[in-house]
């Protein structure tokens, strides 16, 4: 039996992420997320936690002044020096250097994760 550390992670396409978010948003609208996660009648996905972590990092990055969006790169347009400082400042920022969170998907994440109460 393999332990969970050695199992391969699933490869999520943008379409799969959008579908996952749509399902989660419907569950939220039905009142299945009481606090920071879904209740037992709802769902508890590892992907939820992973997306939430990425969303928090992304929000920290995009709220910094002096940066823009690069449609060609699909991420933040900033100098190499800016990125180097963010790598030191924000753990996990490196993954967004060459590929960010699509604005449409980020709007879905906002619905999913904004106003979550930590208990």
C-alpha cells in the first residue's frame, strides 16, 4: 500500500478547475460551507485547500503596487528585481512567476474564499 506522500497528484486542466469551482460555488450558495470548509453533507477536497492557498498567495502578489497584468505571459508583469523580492517575502510566490491565475478563475476563487471565518 502506498502512503499518501508517494502518490502522484492529479493534473488539473483549466476546464476541470472551472467545473470544480462551479460545483463549489453551488454548494456554498446552498449553505454547505459553514465556516472555512464544507460541512459533512458537502465536500472536503484536498483541491479546495490547495486552491485556497494559491489564491491567498496570488492576492498578496496582485495587491502590490507598481505591477500590471501581462496577457502574453498570463501573469503579473513586473521586473526581475520585483519578483526576486517577492520570492523572499511571500512563500510560494515562485510558482506564479511564469503562470498566474486566470482573471475569470480568480473571480470564482473570490466567491469561494472571500468572507471565510476562521474558527
